[in-house]
């Protein structure tokens, strides 16, 4: 299903877990007769599963496993994986923070700059294992971060936002 997002511009609807209900049917189909492959550009996935671009979900190791299984993990290009040499320690700090300090800890953690060399390094870890990786960033950072990831070998680039329009306008960033 396509949705108009501007003059002559269309976007496809995407659905999350809350939007889908599985209901038993009157018959079953032999799994051998079903093709669930998914194509995204030149990338073919044997299972139609993408791991969300969340710091707590995707790291290079998960991306390798997802690719081996036929899916695709999407790495957050604005998250802790590309801000810190040891992102696991940072995630542990978030997880173990007292509830009344979580916001403070998150604010501090995400003040660290995005390191372009870590973007390339994280992508190369997956590519050097012979596997596929997707990357994601916000519209404001797309022109700056996606080329670094693509040059390092990322297979799919996603521009993610809670609100999508035909064009991003900012006095602070190139669009």
C-alpha cells in the first residue's frame, strides 16, 4: 500500500508487531510450497526479518548471526556502537543505572561524538565475516553518515524517523 507524502512522492506503509494479528486458518500449506524471501534493492533475504536499529538489539555479532540465518540486522549509526570503542560497557551502564538516574545516564552517554572510523569499523567486522548489514540514521544525519557506512560495505541504508515527509529542511544540516 502506498501513501502520498508530497507532490508526486510516495512511501510504502510499514507495519509493526502491534499492527499484525495472526489468526488460524481453515487449512495449512506445506512449508515447501511457500516462498518468504524478501528483496530490498539488490539484497535478497531468505527470511523476511530485520533486526531493529536499536542499541540494545544490534551489534556486529548479532548482524553476523542474523545474516547467517537469512535476515538482516540494522545498525544504529547514531548509537553507542559508533560512539564508544567498548559499547557493551556503555549498554551495561544503562541497564544497571538506578531508575531515578537513567535519564541522566542516557543524556551523558549520547553526548559523546559519533566517530566516523567506528562506523566503518563496525560495518567491516560484519563484511569481513562475509555477511550482510543494514545501517540506519535520522534524516538530519543521512548525508553525513550513510556514505561512510556504504563505502565500508553496508548493504542497505535506512533513513528512519517518527515523522516522514517528502523533504527535510534545516538551517543546521544539509538535506
